[in-house]
C-alpha cells in the first residue's frame, strides 16, 4: 500500500451527489448533449436555483438575464454551466474545518480557477477544463485538515508565501494538496488528463510527459496565493514553466485579469 493509499484509509471521503457523478460521466463523454447536461442539473432544484442566480450576476457577464437552465446553457455554453455545477457540488461536499477560513479558502480556489482559465485562453487550451482543475487543486488540503487539524494549522501559519503551502505539505505530510486531490479525482472517476494535471501541479516540469494543464494550474495557484495580485506578480512566476507553456509575456501583461474579477460560488 502506498503512502497516499494509507492516508486515504484515515479520512472520510466527501460524498458527491448523484447529480455530480452524472456530470462527471459527461466529462468523459465527448458526445454528451445539451439536453443531457440540462436534464442532469435539473434533477437538483437547489443547484438549478444557484446556477440561475450566478448566471444573472454581474461577474457572469451575460448580455441579458436568464430564467431557465436552457437559457443559461444556450448563452453561457454547456461546458461552462457544467463545470460551475460540478464546482458548486464540490463546495457543498466539504465541511467547514476549524482553523481554516472557509470564505478565504473558496475565494482562493475561485481565483486559481479564474487565473487558470485566463492562462488557458493565452495558449488556446480548454478554458473550462483549466477552470475546473484550478478550482479543485486545493481540495486535498481539506482532506489533510480532516486527517490532522494540527498539521493543517502548521500548513496555514503565517507567512503564506506563494508556493509555501506546497513545501509545508510535502515536509509535514509527504505529498502535496494537488496529489491528494488527484487521488480523490481518480476515485471520483474524473477524466485522466485532469487527474494527471492535479498530480503534477506542484512540479509540472518534473515528468517527461509534460502536461500543459498541470503547468497552467501551477501558475494559476501561485497567482491565487499572491494577495491582491497585480501585473507585477507575473515577474515572480517561474520562467521555465512560462516558457514551457509558450505564453506570450506581452499578452500576459496586457490581459492580466484584476484579482477581484473572479466568480464566487460559495
């Protein structure tokens, strides 16, 4: 039994709803239809109401208000509505942990998601898949905190420098939050490319099979960990990862998103 398997034997896995599991299956199905995704989400009235509220918020950016799931999917796109639905299901699956500010945690996760989507747009990658992976990467920290609240307190202690949490997790637990999340995603039957990206997010250049998605999540996480990140934060990013992604520096500076521009779902 691996050390990670031993860790999972000590925690209670979050319970995902039937709706979430059905949506995950559509991620693995390139032929999933508009109607299929709509009908899955519609089985959960609370989730439907939350999505419509989000769709009508200023952050969502739709040109007019929507009153039905069909309208939301038509105007925002099936992929975006599906990933938002999954993210909402996941936030509801994890309990609040003592010693961890839930609002700060989820705001950070949404920032990582937003930065990941932005970075993906710069290289023509799948923006919604990047958004979902960025949103998920810190979920492993919640399982670490469930297993050992004292370790969580040590991981979260000040100062909280970009990338510092990964180093503390590796030292204290033996693996990072992304590796924990990857194993969780594997057990939840997420697509293999998302699992791989989460697994490699701590060090995306270490594996010979380079995953652009892991590099995107790596950079997005560093930006999300930078308080009130501005364009200046781009100069602190690891240039070898930026280069591996073939990101254009001028584009990054010109199109850098404001830190308060990301959608909040919690």
